C-alpha cells in the first residue's frame, strides 16, 4: 500500500494534475446531463421546441427521430405496431450506444445519475454501512419482468414507474407522485444499498449494458505498471469489479476494460495521479505487458 493511500480519495490527483484535470470527466458528465435534460425542457419552460418529447421518444428539429429501444420493445411486446419513425429512432439510438458503450447512457445522459451520485456522496460522508447488495443478475431479472409485464398488461409497463420519466414529468408539471419515485431512488441508495439502484436494480441500465457488450469505446489501464496501489480508482468507480481484470491482470493480458458493466464515466482517469487509465478503442493492441503489483484490496471510501 502506497503512502498516498492515507490521502482522501482524489487528493493526490489534485496535487499532481490540478483540481480541474482531476475532475474533468465528472464536470463534463454533469454538463452533458444538464445539456440533454435542458433540451427537453426548452419547450415546456420557454416555448423553444428544438426537441419535442422525452428521453423515451423524441424528435429533434422536427427531423431526427430518437426512440428508447427498450420502450419500443415493450410496445411491440404489448401488441402495438410501431410507426416507421419509432423504429428508425430506435435503430439510431442502438447504433450509437453499440459504438460508445451502452452504459455510457447511464453516466453521461441519464438524469437520475446525479441523484444516485448525490446519495452515494452523502452515504459515504455519513459513514453509513454498505447495506444490502442484491445480486448483479437482479437487474436482468427485473428487465425480464418488465417485458413480461408489458406483454400481460398491453402497456409500456416500465414507463409507469420509470424514475427517469418521473423526473422529467416532475420538472415540467411540478411536485407530485413523480417526485416521490425520484425520492425513493435517492433514499434507496442512501439508506438501503450503496450504489444499489444503478448497479443492481435498474432495468434500463441492464438493457443498455447488453447493447454495449461489444462496444468500440473502452477504458484502458495501459500504464498499469505505474500503479502505486492508492486504490482511488476502486473508490470512485460505480462498478469497481470491472477494474481488476485490466489493472491486476497477468503479464501479457489485455489492459482493456471489456466488461459491459463499465459506464465509461472516466472517473478512474480523473483520480489517477500517475495516469494509468485512458479512453481508447477495443481494437487497441498496445499493451503494457508488465503487470502491476497484485493482491491489493480496495480500502478507500468512494467520493
């Protein structure tokens, strides 16, 4: 364990790289989330209809259709024949996330992500126990359940309780039941299960994880021999089980993070003072063949 492990998470990176560079992807993610949400609110709030609809289904500049493919699948299963524009919009969305990583949606677009990140930050600051951790497969079973509910009810079942849609409704129409759903997500991650909603339960995240299984955009630990075992990357990663195979792999193994659970949030890049991590593509064959010291266990609390 390096001497830097006694520092707060990210402090060493701030000392070495400066605050801005040590938080650049976090800042860019917040700007990205605000940008996409803002596009949908321009119409209802200011009468500027550049984008009509919601994250479930929209049309940009009255030309570009975008459809949440999970919503489309539910609609088909429920027995509703989709219009060609809806199918086209879903194909566009699937293509984009198949290239950049399905769960990039979770960290760069989803408006619930700041809510769950805030819950996690508060959870750590209050020193609360990790809590109940559902199995990783739970969100896949919930996804199956959502599709089954749509088939049985003849409705797009998930949209009735989807906190993403609820947040949008709450911002447009004001306080109500929609905000209660968002509050439930916040309290669940704060009091019941650390990072439980996005990582263990959300069927939307499960679906986009499947979409991005073979995505091109990847994070690499190409400079893993420089790792000083500070464990900051484990502390900030919302899916930290994806790090070890790349960072602590055997000599000659790929340093690419290939798990579809990776959200491409870039926080591991931010907080690494020795710049072990970087964005790349899945066909990047440049390895660092010297494995980093292995056997260290994550000890820091995440920010």
